C-alpha cells in the first residue's frame, strides 16, 4: 500500500520539485551569472523554436546535459548528418556551460535549452518539435519528457550510458524510479556491469556498445590543429630533450598538487590549460609561477617570450584537445575537485596520463590504469613519485614515457567503434 501511494504521488512531487528549482534559478539569477544565463535562456526557448522549427521537416532530437555530454554525442550527430541528411537535428542543453559554447554549432538545425521538465512544458515542447527519434546522452532521466515520449510512441534512446549500483533505480526504498527506465526504447551502455544492473530490475532492451567519446577523440586527433607557438615552446633543441607536461582543464586544487615539483625542476616545461581563465584566475597563475610564466596571448604578440619561459598558460578556448600532441606527459584536472575531466583527449596521442582520485564515475580512469597507461594519484606526494619516473631528462625516464604512452594509446584504439554500432541499430 505504501509503495502504491508513493507511485501515485511521484509525478506531482517530482513536477513540484522541478517548478521549485526553476523558481530558485530565477532568484539566483539576480546575483549568479550562470543562473542568469539559464534563466534568460529558458525564456527564449519558445521564440527560438517558433523561428527555427520547420513543421514539415523530420527531426531527430538529441539532448546533452552539458559540454562533456555534447562531445560524447557529437560523433553520432556528425554521422547522422553525413549519412541521413533528410533528418534535421534539434540539439538541447540543460547547462549554460554547454549551451553558451555550442549555441552556434553548425551541424544542428536548432540549438536551445531544454525547457524545465514539467508536464505542461514537456507536452508543449514535443508538440512543437514532434521528433521522429529522441536520443539522450549518458545521464539523462527527465521523468515527464520520458513519459510523454513513450505516450506518443516516439523511439527514445540513451547512448553511452553508465549505471552504478548506488543509483536510486537499484535500491529497494526507491525502486519506483526504475519505472522511468521502462519508457526508453533501448539502452546503449558502456560496459557489461551496466547491462547486468539493468537486467537485475528486469530491463533487457540493452546493448553493450561502448563509449562514443573514444570515437570523438580519435577524430579530433585526425583533424588536430597545428599550434606554432606551442611548437616553439616545446622545441627539442640540440642541447637535449626537455620533458613537457600538459596540465589540461586545471583547477587551483590541481596546481597545488604539481606546483612544488615544477618549482624544484626548472629544467622541465609545463603547459597549463586552466578550466577557467578570467583575468583574476590568470593573474593568480602568473603570480604563482613567477617570471618564467607566459600567457599564450602574450606570446602571440611577442613570440620571443617563449624562449626563456618554463611555464606557458593557454588562455583561450578550442586548443586543449590539439595541445596534448605537443606534450610528453599529461595531467588531466578535476580529479581533486568536482570530477575528472576527459583523459581520453590526452591518451589518444600516446602519452601517459596522470589524474586525481575523484574518478570513480569514469570507467576509462580505472581501465586505463589497468592497461598501464594511466596513473591515478591521491596526493601531491603521489604526483611527485610519478613525475620522478616520467618527467626527468634521462634515458630511463624517456623509455618509461614511451612504453606507458603506447599503452594509453592502445587502450583508446581498443575502444573505437561505438558510434557505428549505435547508428546502425537506430538508423540502419
């Protein structure tokens, strides 16, 4: 009886929570820039759809929560555009960090925020768009949208998904959440563990197809940008090889881990791509690393600055994924904070990858370590031990970089092909 009551109350309670969240965003927008962008974006959705959606066209709707999920879905979007051009693509985001960067993405026919998930908005959105197919990327469980898609008999897929036993779907006290999963047409999961978890709650419409992010980083490598200033900074001169580490998506907590080692080893070079680089952040980085630290924008005006620098800070968007090609060792940030950033972007260039402990949600972090190409660390001391092995100007260090880097790259190549499998299953 109690379970039946919970199920009966679930939809109105969930919808009330979503409405309360929307009100909270509106209030927070008075002081918070990210909340302001989300609030403004929510107001603009319907006008944008009125202008952009062609009622006579056939749409595939792809939803990515943020930028990382977009990059995960991007290989499928590109393949869809190449091989099924009769479809138009509607791309939605939930987070401003995804929408603001990709709102002008040229392969999507319309890009907008996802309206907050209330029954009324879900019905209005789907009535306006009327997609033939809906595709959600990795972690997207919007209850009212899923129910409405199911009611309208619109095929709905979750791609590159990962499930963990601690999620509410698999706990007895909140098992009613699993009903949401029954509205998906099919799941394409990254690993066998996810398939088994779904099977444990009698969901069997599942394929283990892997992670489309591997296809994305392989494509990025094949189309990598040349960065002449990085080439100059990392130049291997006649005096011998100077090892270079690339710290990608670096946060202050990451700099606290690797700063001391580089302060002691001024013969090594460091490239930092901070996750955020407003004026205050850049000033703090330059102050921390001192006179040997140069911004890429400064070097653009005076390339000679690079000849005496030992630290280069990339203070622009769009270069990180290509910049890894110029390093000997990669450190990928976020693992000492909210969560690890994309280690595959680095490993695809056959370089060993170091990363922090907050990585349990990322299968590749565990598997890359098992392959011998990844080095998870839990402290500054751990980093220094690994750096002493990989970052010295010695034959032994160079050989270990080569061997572990090859293992990292081999791991990436072993994971390619998820995009083709998913595409063929949905559109083939």
